[in-house]
């Protein structure tokens, strides 16, 4: 989205670091360590002097040049702007100039209401101007309502009804919006749901009831980012933390197995990291496996997720016949010939598989486990180590 060259205002001789925002997750820790070498990058302080900015998609950000900012403020702003479409970026750019803003915290506040201004960069198509203004003011509407709208009349009413402010991005009609504080300078506000986010939480100090003092986190993320979020929320250790669950991409079976009153933030993060490459089918399978194995914490669910290939899953199979049909037609284990459909005995084959696999039917379908360890052993902290200990014990018990 944009690149900023950051330096220490009090120690300029230490040099400057060019940082791309939003910071790629895999580079976040290295960026923070590099900033700390320049004696900047504090969790709470606006200690980064912005020496220069390159922002081809959002040139209004250049107004932040020579201002002070916190690195996580800039990272948050980069993520927020990355979610904007082309017209929303035009609105933001124009609103920044309209209201004369330049500080990172001011731009964070503006990002929540910039979509409420109307920007006209071409007065030749008043029909389009009017319809875009109508959508800006009223939000989403059905296609028939928009089609029947007289866009030209709406545009003329806009132009004659309120003053326009000329900016380099077009004429801005602010529609009477009032800038409100969304960011208190300490606790970064919630933002859009990132594409790689699997779980969203709010964390706060134990006993804290003011939601404004909670910190919003998206998992998976780097450990250092979680530690910095804890510090911003005034949490010195996991034992002093309360977790509020906001939502996840996991199935209900996984969410219901987690007791957020007692869960570890870092174990939840490890679980999300283990599932970072999951597709929809994997999440569905994990939900079915959880119904079968009945895990009680994030660490156990993580072990199941990491060993998901040791389970067979037939989605939507709830009878022996449905199981047999799935196995023969869709599992890929057999070469199904539709010309032989009348000769397949799906029910008998389904019964045979159930007896052979010792599987179970759950709400999502049929699940069976074919691993070496028991399910209890698999869900322990280190199933590989458990298996090794088991093999060693057997070796010691052998007689030659």
C-alpha cells in the first residue's frame, strides 16, 4: 500500500529504515528488531519520524512526511487502506485534503468516515455522479431502486444544496460528516477481517470492563505482535489476561470445544498457524474429527489438525448405504463405473467399512481414525514423542 522511511528524530545519525506497510506477517518481527536498532519502534510511543513516503495509490499520505508516528499505527493504517476499493481511496485522499489532516492518528480516525464524503472528479456524467452520491449517503440499495433513481436530478440537488471543496482529487461534498475519535492513541481499533485471519479476539487485563481498553487481535500472527498487543492492553502475563471471542472461520464444533475463559492466547495462535493453509473442506473435516475425538482445548485441536491425514471423512454420510456410495463413487479409492450401478451393494460395503475402520457417524458425516496412537495419545502435547516412548517401552520389554 505504501512505503515509509523511518528514523529517530533525536538520533538521526543511526540512519533510516524503509518499511512497507502493511508489514508482511513473515517480516514483522525482523522489522521491529531493525527499528529497535535505530532506537525507535516502541509499543506505545510515536517515536518514528517519517522521513519520506512513497504511496502511488494514496498520495494524500505524503502529508505525513516529517510527522511522528507509532509503527503499529502505520501498519494498521496500511491494512485499513489495503481493504479500500478505488473509489474509497479517492474519497480518503480527498477527505484528507478537505480536512487538512497529516498525523497518523488523525488518518486512522478519518478512515472510519471517509466513505461518507462524495467526491466528484468528472461533472460530464451527472447521472453517474448522482447515483454514486445516493449510494454514499444511503449505503447499499437494491438494483431496481438505483435504476429508477434520477441520477442527474440527485446530482444537481447535491451541487446546489451544499458547498463543494476543491481538492486535487476532485470537488468534495462532505455531507455534513463530523470527525470522531475512533483511536485513543493507545488501543488500536478493530478493522476489517483480513483474508488470512482464522480467528478474531479482543484481549484485556483481568477485571477490565472498559471495552475501549481492550486490544483487538487477529490470528494467526507472529508472537511478537501478540506480545506488543498485550503491552498496549496493559497485560504483563497470560495469567492476567481475559479473552473475548469475536468470531472465527472454524466450524462450530471447534469453537464450542474452546473455553476462552481458560484458553491460552498463544495456544490459540499455534492452532491457527497449524490451520493457516486449510481449505473449506479441511475446516469441515476438522469439525467432524472434533465431534469424534472430543478435544477440550486448543492444544488438543491443534494436534488433530496437524494429523488430519490420519482420519478418513465421508461428508454427509449418515447411513451405511450413504457411506458405501461415497467410498465407491467419490473417495478416489475405487474406479467407479456407472454402467455397473445396479450391481453395487452400497449398504453391505458401508457396514464392512464401519466394522473394519471402527468409525462413527457424526453430524457432518462419517469419520474413522487409522493412526498408530490412540486418540488420547494423539491429542497430547507431543504425539511423536509419546509414540517414541511407547516403542522404547516395548523394546525394553522384549526377551530375546
